């Protein structure tokens, strides 16, 4: 199980670093990037479940949405466009990573 998890983490890290380079080289956000940031800022006002709203609005799975959002918050243009949202999402991501690391150390 640990080997599978380590392999998955390694693969995700490679994808993230590759996509991070591609994303960080863009100085301007696409319309869909802005739409994702707007949705993330206001998703709680939706009357449907979040995953359903993601599928209806963007036509992608929730997993793919979160992957894209995770890459997007590392882009400087996203920070310039929505600084409070991006900083909050970065902080939450860091807290989740720290919690996962602490949990692994306890085992």
C-alpha cells in the first residue's frame, strides 16, 4: 500500500511540476481560468452540490477541476487577479500537506 501511495505521489509531483512550468510561463489567464477562480470564490451560493455544479459549469470531473485549480493558484497572474482567494487556497493547501506529513510521521 505504501509503495502504491509513494508511486502515485511521485507521478503527481511530476505532473504538477510539468504543469507548473507551463502555467507559470503564461502571464495572462484564460477565460476558463478566470471562470474557475470566480466559481471557487462563489461556489457556496449554488443550490446544487459542488461536484454537480463543477460538472455542469465546466464539463469536467471534480478531480480534474481540483487538479487545475491547484495548478492555477501557483500562477502569478491568478494571484494578481484574486489575491485573497489565491492566498487562502495556498494556505489551506499547505495546512493539508502539513497534516498529511504529520499523519505519516505518527505511523
